[in-house]
C-alpha cells in the first residue's frame, strides 16, 4: 500500500470517527453533562492510541538503539508515552464524573458552560504541549524553557504554563461538582468525591516549584508522582466504581459507600505513609525504611474488597447484569489492581529488596501492570457503561451482536499487558542480580546487565506483547464506536432500591 493510500485510509477513518461523535452529541438520551463526557471519552481514546504508538516506538529503540536516532529519540518517545497515559486516564476520570453527576445529584450541572470551556482549554493545551515535545527536543535549560517548553522533571515535564492550566481546569471541575451537589442531593459518594477533588488540585501544586537541594526537591516531587496519582486517583476511581456497581449490578448503596469510606481511611492513611518507599535512597531519615515498607501494601485492599463484596451482594440478591463488557472490565480491574498495585508493588517496596531493584525494569514491570490494572480497566468499563446508554440503553449481555470484538479486545489487552509485565520482570531480575548484586552498581555492571542475553530476550518479548496490546487497543476503539448498533433488546431493569435504599 502506498503512502497516499495510507493517508486516504487514515482520513476516511478520522471522518468516520467525527461522524459517529456528531451522532452521539445529537442523541436525545444524553444530558448536558453526558454530552460533555463524550468529548472527554473521545479524546481519552485518541490519547490511549497515542500512548500505545509511542510505547511501541520506545520498545523498538531498546532492540534497535539507532532507530529514529536524532529524529525522535528514546527520551522523547518515553516522555510522550508516559504523559499520554497520565492524561488519557485523567480525561477518562473527568468524563466519568460528568457522566454520572446529574444522575447522582438529581439536578442539572451547575456552571456546565465553564466545564465545556475548561475541556477545550485543556485539550488545546495538551495538543500544544505534545507538539512542543516533538518539535523542540534539544535545547538549553533556562527559566524561559521551564515556563514555555519543558520543565525537565521526569514524569511532570509539562511547562509551567500548562501546569497552571491543569490546576485551573481541576478547580473548574471542582466547582461543577461541588456546586451541583450543593444544589441537589448529597450522598456519601458526593462527599468523598468533593473532598478528593480538593486534594486533586492541591497536591499537584507540590510539583510546580523546585529547590536546589536535590533531596528536598525529590521529596516534594514524589508528592505529585505518588500521592497525586496513587492516592487521589484511587479515591476518584473508588467513587466511579461505587456508582458503576450500583448501576451495573444493582448493588446496595450502603455496601459500596461503606467500602468507599474504608478506602478513604486506608488510602490517605496508608497512602501518605506508603509514600515512604520512595524516600529510601534520596537522603531522607532512616525511619522511612520501616514506614514506607509496611504501609505501601495496604492501598489496593479496599477497592478489591468493594468489587468482591459487590459481586457477592448482587449474586445473593439475584440481580441480573445486562452489560457483560463493563462487568468483565470491572472484574479485570479487581484482579489487575490487586496484582499490579498490590502484589507487584509489594514485591519490591521492602527496603531490603528495593536496594537491588529500584531503577531497574522491575519498576517498569510494576508500573505497566499497576496503571493498567488500577486505572485503564475502570475507564474502559465506564466507556462501555456510557456506550450502552448512548445507544438507547440496549442489551449488551450474552449473545451480543458482534460480541467477538469486545471479547477479543479484552483478551488481547489483558494478555498483552501481562506478557509485557512478565518480560520486564525478567529483565529487572537480571539487572538486579548482575548490575546490583554482582557488579555493585558500577557503570561496568550497568552495561553488562544491558547487554546480557536475558535482558535482550526480555526486550524482544516485551515488544511482541506490546504489539498484542496495541492490536487489542485498536479493536477496543473499533468496538466502542460500533457496539450496540443493530441490537433491539432492551437492557434489564435494575432494582431502584439499589440506588435509593
């Protein structure tokens, strides 16, 4: 196929996506908040595809280091890959809350026009930041570059103007949520969500300054990398999960809200102290060894317990589910969160182990499974919940028309991410053994570990499973655009007592 043919095919695909998006926006079944949520979901899926693309490019450069050298270097691919992941997940969370906000509060969203403006401001800012990342890859670090080009701090490379924009968008989102709940019904979900949004905006401020002392700078940097992502996001996911389980399975409100309260207690108790496993080697006092090693393992427990208890509760009351894709992804979330954030995290948070594993592919192994299991899965589950209502609340259970797509996508994505996780774990084990234990963290040890056959084979397998993940992502995108079309059966009615006990 020629380049022109590829361009024509891509243009046709984009035109089709625009047409489908326009038809959803004209859907009379959707409220104002849900139409805004569709915007967020659309951009989220585009950024998800970008994350997969740049991840594949970075993976190829591990195998062929000269690939795209001085055109699109590894550090840029890695940076866009990680930033796209963070931003698409955030888009998914914001869209999910806008989707259920009117249903949960019982009133129309207050200040919806401000929310719509914030969406376009955020999307424009993300577009500009990514273009700057790609077009200005090399240059001197100055105050001007910090404000306009790249802050240069790992994972939070966005320039300062974009940081300010993110905080403004989150504060606008907070106003929409808090004012809407103040005007309408108040619930346990409303209270937890509102308080969490204060932390979501506040904790990000910790990454908007730096000091010359590297230990102090790293101390506050981790407040964004760990607390903003791992604490406030987990609570936000808990709120989304609670509402989703009530709608999906008819679970009693008191069940999900009880676990939500437990989650808040454990998350902000264990989450803040669990931050200590990042303080082992940056020059902080030794008491962080004990605190960080113990509390890190407690964070995913309440979310997993909520899902398990909810499925049991739904089964005991013989509630039926009419959205199998969403339920499948919620179950994947429970297992993925427990394995990725819990098991894989705890494997190397004890200081006696972390001494050998930090900074190796072991961390990347944990990161891939934790982010996918804890955040990507719940976003995908909610996308299917939203798709069901957008298509007229049709049946999306067994024998769904073209149901092979969502099943195949789920298998490819889960197997692909798990395969990458195992491959990276093998590479990290090899690095920990050769680079750290045998060679003593020397430069010679680093290069010996990088060139070892176990490491190189692991990178190849990571690439194979990465391609599988990308194929699953593409199929997921296609399915979300098409699922429910042609289906005439209505969805099962969920017992209203579950929502208003």
